[in-house]
C-alpha cells in the first residue's frame, strides 16, 4: 500500500510518502518528496499524484507553489513566471526522492491539477493543461478555450523527459481550475480524462487515448455539462486484468464507467441516491470485478465535508455495502485501495 499525503499551508506545503507491506497495520519511515514549501493543495485538485512504474518505482507529480524554487515559463500575458509542473521519483536505493524537476517549458498558465502515470515498461507520463507559449492574442480562441492538454514523456523510468507536446489538436479548451487524470494500463494504452471549456458554458468531460506510448492521442466527448462556472472537479482511473474504469463528476453527481474504444458508447453509472454536491470520485476494482466507488459530499472552497461509498458486484450492480460519514477536511478527498485478499480499504 503506497500512500502520498500533503501537510502544511495549503498554498505552500510539503508532500510525504510512506508504504505498508502488511495491509496498513504498520508503515515505513516517512520520506519527504519535495523541497519544503514547493507544493500546493488549495482547490483540492492541485495536490500531488502518485504512480507506480517498472519494478515498483514511485513517481510523483504536483503543481508548484509560488514559493517553489523552480518556476514555469514566463506568462506572456503578465510578463511574470508562472507555476511549474514539478516531478520527482524515488531513487534507485528506494530511500529518498531525487530532486524535483520542472517539466513545463512550451506552455504556460498552469492552474488545475496535473497528473502522472507509469507502466511496467519504463514509460512515465506527466500531463497538465495549459496555453501554448506561441499563442497569439486575438489570432485564435481566447480565455480557457486556448488551453490544451500537454504530455511530457519519459522512456527511461523518469530519468529523462522529452519536451512536452500537445496531446491532440482538437479545439476543446480545458477548464482552468479543474483537474485531469492520466492512466497507463497494463496493456500499454494511455488514457486521460479532462474537462473542456468552450463558449463559456460547455464544461464537458472528454476521454482521450494513446496506443503508441503517448506520442499521439485520439478520443472524444464522454459526458456533457453546461454550466457557466468552474466546478473545480477531479477524475480517477483503476483497472484489473479485464477492465479499466474511469470516474468523474457531472452536475453535482459522480459517475463511473468501463472504458471502451469509443467514449460516446460508454455507459456512465451514477452513484445511487440524490446528488448533493458530490465531488472527487475515486474508484478501486479487485480481481473478481467487484468495484468500490467513493466520493465526497458537501466539500467546497475552504470547506470540508463527508465521505460516501458504494460497493458494486462484478455485474456492476450496487450491493448493500454503502455508507456516509463525516470527516473529510478542506482540500482533501478519500482514496480506496484493494487489499491483498481482494477486500477494500478507504484512506482519508
């Protein structure tokens, strides 16, 4: 069980890592991932993310704070450096994290949360959404419609990264203060969920997929949502040997679906009951196909809330195992995990 958590001031805090080999009964010594104060958690979707790569190497990516030593490119709109997309990996000895690096060089305007994925072949993918440095004001889309999904890829376990490139050229924009999620499957495909931003009100969920190790992506609209606001939402993925599951929020409700070849053919499954400010869905699936779906209720800007969960059987039907409890602090969410015996745990 690998645990990544945030502490300190939500605008300039620290990222810590620990792991358990006995189902959470005990944990290893805590390792600090970042330079002190270089991370941010305000908004919930800007916190750090973790991925496991070849030989179990831990990879972490996060939005850099204003106090971070490493800054992103100069914002041509303001003339000031912006936040950096930071990355660090566990060293070869497994006893410390290597110094953090900025992977953002050809884009600016980092706002919503970036993401990281890794596979057993040594590929590592760090993604975010931002604006091309060469974007000309007045020569194309303006505002959030200028934003695109970017990918920085490593083929050597994160030792080096190629310069970031646009995931695809589709003019969907990206909701600036929403997160996104990238995921590398066991079969080698790479999937990403993000929220678009076009014509002020279109905040739809898109799914894009790469089958050539992140060199190119294709995809399309998964779930529509028209709202003239930024919902500050996040997404998730999980898989077992036979299925990949995606999760997201639309209209104050949370959904999961089996990832298919065509986003418009996927069948979203809503969490049971009435939607009451549901956000930050997280999902885990065991080898038997049972699925644990967790989310928050009532959380918001500088406001904590409740944790809710629902267990689904292998056919996708909700079981009697469900719950709702208080205890989610501001800027946080829960994390479901599959234990060695196929049972589930929830960390929060």
